[in-house]
């Protein structure tokens, strides 16, 4: 196929050299020009929908409240001095830390369980366990909100029927934090499951057979074969989930809107409150961009590690 | 296919001159939409059919003035209306007119057309306007919004007649009859926050607590704001002085400690529908809300609805205040049809139009002109007959909004960040020390003053 393409191109290029035409025609016939033109739609989409909004958000975050003059990093310095924002940072770290850790753990366990099922039953379980991830998040958050409803919680109804007391799922700030983290884990664990399952399936069976001959235990196989072989996918999945969980909006906005006492706000909900509801767009932009440098540094290190390991394996 | 004529400077000038002469000489021909198009992004009313009346009025005006009117009704669920307004303000394009809730005129005033001419005509014709609406719609004395009837509401008491009679021995219908002329000052003066607390304690003991939200949404912010005003609490004054550390604040918070103790514990997680559901379920005896809870109860729990009476708020040392949440219309400065927009706003603000809008909403929508609070709708709605008569502010009840009297940019942040209810929740639910709570509030208020 490559040869065929080369054959098609070569005479044309040769013809170019033999009989020079207009410079525009020559330019259009260059291979790099064609490649550029074919990539152009993608570049336009990335430029318009990713680069421009990101740069515009950075620009907005450096304006004063009335967007009349440039104040550099003034909004970021200001935010760091506010009690509520410090609490938002704390809550976002707790939310993301617990959610990502448990999603990874549950994903890993369920991936192993499914991987060990007979091939016939695997597809059914895989499909069922992916359901939380497939349902639109706003819709499932609303469903969870009904289960946790402050006055008519379905969970409390069951607890009371079993003789236990009511739990203030959303009215107590600490229970509210627990509830939003739980929903995030419920939603995100299937993503880890499917990624880990794919990674598990790519581990060569011969490695396990060799380890079994050497008398390795199940834990030793997991520790010395499975985990090293999955390291790249674990790193990428964790990084992706870290970014997405830090940016979460729907779950907190629908279930608690940041309350009670601002104690469940994450960056996105707090940015929405400042930027859209209170009309302070620059402050809202600064809140939403706050984690960008930290996540960018984390991404560089994680991806460098992935590349390095990739070269070693290669 | 090639054109024989050449595009030269001489030809262009000749054509332009001929075109101008023809336009001047030709008789004025009025097409169906000769005066252009006007697009409106309006709040999607929750009362079935209420949008139709507004559409009818706009179309009537459009037909008379040869303007094509296009309306998009935008829900406030999930703040979609505010998101749309923010996007249009930032992009500098979109509808010509949008309806704005609470502080949105202040938020977008830089891209909203001054509407002094419209406001002054209306005030000249219908008299004084609600001070809260004026506060929200003007920036340094210039009107940037026109108070809308549709959506504008106040949040007085909605109480169960039977439960107040049984547990508190209070006849609310006798205290607040469906005729302002029959208000008896000796009786209404007794309806104070102290009496309210006494009733709340008795109703709690009887198993039917009052339901006062203490989250960070507008129902909570509005009733706490009314209570703060009644106690003389000022958070930030007109000159940017932070005044929250005062004897009045301490008195109000100490009072709230007692009042919140007899509310259900889940009020700290309620959104704006939480108190409605509380009343409709039959578990609650009182909420502070427009008649939306009663309207839903009419459908879902008619026995409850037949016992609900709307009446003014309790009185405090500084007066009787009710939380008001006005809606306004704003005309974007980038609108292509400003004069038509202003004319439409005038038309739908006329008494005859407002009367139709109030009737369509079953009395839920409140005009901002005191002179328009005499429509029959509030007298005829039932059951029980006259239940919403005292829903609009009557007697000595004054409207208020959390954040006032601070300058509006500051007030908007106090309101939207719910600094008052977070203060109360910290003290009553979090059991933080009073001094610490006030110190926290002062720090947050300092944040709102940043330019």
C-alpha cells in the first residue's frame, strides 16, 4: 500500500521538477501541505474549542472584578488569603484523594474478579458494571439526591425499618462530604474497571505459567507480574481520573450546591458561585484555574514515567 | 455568465446616488415586519399557561407595531437563565431583551442599555416603585432594568390555620383578614418574632414544626435577611463600612439559636423546594414562601391546601420586613432594535397588561408598583377564599433584600454567597462561638468590598 502511494506521488513530484508551474501549484502538491490541510479541521477544532477558551480563561483570571484592567496574579493572591477558599482547597483535596483512591481500588478488585470469571459470563458482568459510567452524571446525581433527600431519604427509610436511626446524609457537613465522595466513586469506578481489565488481558499468560513453575504464590504473581505490567495503565488512569475528579461539578452542585456551611464546595462549584451567581468572572476563572499548574506538573512527571517504562519494555 | 459591467469608483458612486434618491422619493411601504425583529429571552414560568399570556401580550404589541417578536422561555432550573445571560453579556450578542433575576441587572449593568426614559414614564404614571426593585435596577441613579411583574415575588408566612389554632390558640384569619381595611393594629402588632418563636416551640412540641431553610439558596437567604432587617442588623453600610459586629447582630443570632432548635435538623440541607415539600407533606405548620407550595398542595394534598393562609411576616424591634425577589427586564446595549425594545417594555408594564399577567399566575406574580396591588385576583383565589390576599406586602410590611443598604455590587456578593445563612448555620449547627462567627463574617464581608 505504501509502495502504491509512493508510486502515485513520485512521478508527480518528478514532473514538478521537470516542468515548473506556478508556485501555488507547487506549494499545494507538497506532501507536507496536504498533511497540513488534512489536519486543518482538527487544528481549528482544538484551537477554537480548547486553546482559545483556555487562553481566554487565563486572560480573564488576570483582570480586576469589573474587567477593566490587568492585575496579573492579584486574584490568585487574593484567593489564597480567604478562609472559604482555603476550605475549598482542603475539601477538593479530600474529595479527589479519597475518590480516586477508592475508585482505583474498587476498579482493581472488580477487574480481577471479572478476569477470573469464565469467558461466557464475563461479558454480562462487564456490561452491568459499566452502567453507572454510562448513565449521564447529572441524571444519576439526581437519583442519588433522592436517595439522600434531607427529609424523605430512601436510605433512612430502610435504616429506620431495620431499627437504626436516621443519618443526616446531606444536612451534616461531614456526612455530606461522605455522600458526594461516595457518588463520585460509584460513578467513576467502572472506568477504572474497564481500563484495568484491558490491562490484565494484555499480560502474557506465559509469565504466570513460568511463575507457577517457580512456585510463586498468588500474591507474588500479582506483586511481581501483574502490577509491573499494569503500571503504565494505572499511572495514566490515575492521572486522568485526578484531573476529571478535581474538575467535578455535577455531583456537588446537584446534591449539596456546596453546603452546608460551604463545606462541600469543590473548585468548579465555588467558581460557579463566584463567577456566574455573584458576577465576579475573573475571580471565578482564577478559582477554576487554580489547580492547573499542579496538575500540569503531575501530568509531566506521570507521562515521563510512562514513556520511560515504555522504552524499557520496548 | 461574465458580467459586462465593470466595478469602478464612478459606477459605485452613481448607483449609490440613484439608490438614495429612490429611497427618499419612494412612498413608505410597510411590510408585515417593517420595523424589524425583536428577540426575547424570558423566564419560563412554573405556573402552567402563564407564559401564554405574556406571549399574547408581546404578539399583540408586535402586530400593532409591525415588529416580529421571537420569544425563548428559559428555565431558572440549574441557573440556566443566568448562564445564558452571562454568555450573551460576554459574547456581546444574543437576545435583545432578557429577564433577569435578583442581582443580575447589577451583574451585567455595563452591557445593559440605560432605561431612565421608560422607568420615569412608568413611575410618573403609576407612582412609587418598590424600593428593593429600585435598588436592584439602578446603578448610580441610572435605571438599567425595568421591574418585571412576571416572576417577581415576596416570601411571607404560609401557615396552617388549623395547627396554629390548635397548638398556639392563634386565629391567623382573624389577625390577617382578606381585607386590608379590616387589619386591626392591636392584633397585628402582636405578631412579633417573639410570638413566632413561642408558636414555633409549641408547634414543635405538638409534632408539626415550622420549616425554615438554612442552606445557601434564596429562600433561606431571604427569610434570614428579613429577620436581620427586623432586628436592625446591617452587614455593610452604603459607605462600605462593615457593621456586622454589633449588638443587633448578636441579639438576632441568639434569637436564631432558639428558633433553629425547634426546626427539623434537615433544614441545613434544604434547597428552595425543601420548605415547599415540608408544608405539602402535612408535617409542617409554617414556611416563608410565595404561594407556590400552596398551589402544589392544592393538587397533591388538598386538605393541607385548604388550611394554608398567607400572611405578613412577624415584626421585630425595627419593623416588619418581608424578603422580596424581584425580576427585571434588561435591554442589551448591543441590541439592534433598542427603540422597539423600550416600547415593548412600556407596553407590558401598563396596568392592563400587568393585571392579565397577575391573573395568569394565580396571584403569584407581584407588580412592583404599590398602586397595582388592588387587583381582584388576590381576593378571589381559593381555597380557603382570600388565602393569598395578604401575600403581597400590605399594612406595615416593608420589602427587603439581603445585602441592602450596601452598594449593589457588594450586596450582590453578600446575597449570592449567602453570608448571612452561613453565619447562622455556623452558630446554630456548628456551635461555633458567637465572636468567631462574627469575625468570620467580617472577614468575608471585607472580601466583597474588593473593586
